[in-house]
């Protein structure tokens, strides 16, 4: 597989150097792998720190900036970062108002953020944690590592970041983050497997003419494989899987998210089908975001995330944000 | 009796073994995980090798504590905290003695494996590193060779199991028929211990 890289060993460091050059608002520590908004710590504000394996860009580094994350810790490709990174990030962004860790529910992320929280608290930083676990494809939560954190991470980081920017205290920012997660559900499909730089060949075998339903964002295969479906059929399947799990009584934010190798032309077409299914099912949509936000390297495919919102949550979604990947109102 | 040098050679032998087997670990991980177990373990144990040479800890406990800390700081994923905890707990249980006996090591390793089970929440049969480590600890009373055989058998015996922990668990029934990468690297760690003891 051809890739636009030098050598697999330096892909993360190379990308961080490039981010630093492109975004002067960010302080990028390439050696220690921490991306921090340059004006941190912001007096009187709770700081948000997230992180995870690389390969999901723009998540999380692309969401660092006013109105969203204070810092991000990129790990190796598809590998959670190490506790040292989170401890360093927390120390850099804590204004004294405390730090919220936004953690996607994967065994590695959970273990490393848990260790980091203990170490940061030893250093006098007040830490709260919120777990994102929105992927309805994982049905048997009791006998697995539990539902994965996917598209809802964007909603959690945006809404909790807006709450922090309003100067709300840590327990309120944490509670909003939890509310966003509890009201969000996602479902993803893959049209092709993913190729990691280290391996250089696809991580699973997905024949031409088939698709994988219920995939995660790490190139792990999903739960079920079927003959290729149309965009409309996929939208029916994905939205219905979500609505089986959550019956929104409030309007929803919609994220139609590309996995990395699916063109926007297809994503917008898919969004039309998603909106059709939601209308058929009587679900009101207040805002829609279409694009590549929580990706899986070069995987083709898409995920749908719904987040049902009350007035306060909608106001937090609309609040100003200025990051490399999301930017409005400021 | 086993001294600090023995434990340093054990870690170095593990690093060499992980280097040799990295592609196999990654191949196993691409079947039911995300295809990075080999490179992650390689990066971690390379760092262990370097730090042991630089800092030259002088007791068995200190060698394992430092190795565990280094794995936590460099590996990431679930393997970093889990292998880090295994070595740190084992090292802690060995205390500050300059030399330890085989029985003492067996007891300490049992404490290490219990630490892994508590942190990861895994039990025997969940298709994880525990499936190689626990039988190895049980067999260690009968010698290092027996421990190696038990670990290798434990790793092979994960093939028909349904994964209940970690990333492979998302596959449900489809995780059946593949050997667990974590159990496989755990068997390498135990085999390196036996290799070191045999000289």
C-alpha cells in the first residue's frame, strides 16, 4: 500500500510537526506528544484534556482551542497515549479550576487515563473523568469491554468545552459531558478495511462487493458482514440500529462522519438518506454536521451519530468555537 | 539464588524474543485486534533494555519495578498498563533483597498476575494474557521449564475461546478460532524467563 509518509516509525511525530507549522494558536510539544492551546491555562476556566490513539484525525488535536479542548494527547497509531502525556497536559492547562478528562471507552484509554488521573491528583490537580461509549453496534456490553467511544466524542468535547468557556465549575462541566454521552448513539459501517502504517497491508480482509456493519474506528472488524448495500439501505440500517436503542423525545444533532477515504460527495448523499429515515421515523433534526471528524486512517465508510439535545445543550453546541477542525462564531 | 543480573538478563531476553516475534504478534493482533501488538511490545521492551543499561538497578525488585514503569511510559494501549503492572507488582513483592529464591519469585509473580487480573478485570478463559500467565505461575513450583510449557499451552488454548475483554471482545463469536496476541506475548515473557534460568 502506497502512503504519503517517510517511515512508519515517525508518522505521528511528522504529523505533529506539521500541525505546529499550520496552527500557531497551538503549542505542540512533539517530543512529549502534547498539543495545548497556546493561551492555556485560562484563568477561572475548567480545562478539558482528551487523547487517544492517532489515526482518527482531526480527533483530538484538531479540536484543541477556545470553546473546545484545552489539550490533546496523541498516542501511537490506534494505541492509547501513556499516562505521562496526560499528566503533562493536565499540569499545562490547569488554572486551578480543575481538569476534565474525556476518555473514549477502550480498555487501553481507560487504563492509561485512570493511571494519569491518580498521578495528576498527586500533583494537586483536581481531575474528573467522563467516559464516552456511544457505539450501539456493541450489543453484549456485559461480556465485552463495553460500548466503544466514537462520534459522540465530538459532541461531548464541543458541549463540555462550551460549558467550560462559560466559566462553569468542574462538577457542572462533568455533568454536561455525561448528559451529552447519555443522549448520544452511533453506528458505523466500513466499505474497506484500514491499513496502518506499521503493517502496510489491510488489517482485515473485506472482499469487493461486501460491507462490514457495526465497525469501530480502529480497523477492528465489525459484527456482521453483508453483500454491498445502497446508501439508502445503509442509512436505514444505521439509523434504525440507533433508534432501537434510543427513542429521542427531543430534537437531535446529527453527525454524518466519514471514516477517512469516503468522498464528501458520497457523505452528503448519505446524509440525504439519513435525514429521510429520521423524517420517516418522526425524529426532529436541529443541526447537522457532515465531514471527516472521527476517522480511521484510510478506511472507507461512514458513521452516524445522533445526540438529542434540550435548549441548554443546543445553546452550547451553537456557542463560539475556534479549533483547526471546528470553527464558528469567533 | 537469583540476583539483579539474572532479572536484567530476563528482561533483555524478553526484548530479543519480542523483536524476533514482533511480526507474528502483529499478525495475530490483526485477526482479532488492531494490528499493533508486535510494534507496541517491541517499542516498550527496547526502552526497558535501554533504561536498565543506563540506570543499572541493583536488586531484583528494582529491576522489575523500573522495567514496569518504563513499559507504562512507552507502550500505551492496554498492554502498557497491564504488563507494567505485572512487572511492578512482581518487583514490589520481591522487596529489597539482593538475591531471591525460585519460590520467592513464584510467589511474587503470583502477586503480579493478580494485579493484572484486578486492573483488567479478566479471569481465566476470557482469552487474555491471564490464560498464559496464570497456568505458568501455577506450574512454576515444578520448575522454569514447566512454567514455559504451561504458558505456551495456555496461549495455544486461547484459540477456541470467545474473547470477553479488550478489543477482541467486540468481535463476539468471530473472535473464536484465533490465538490471543496478549497470551502469546505473555508466553514469550515466561519462555524468556526459562531461557535465562537455563543459561
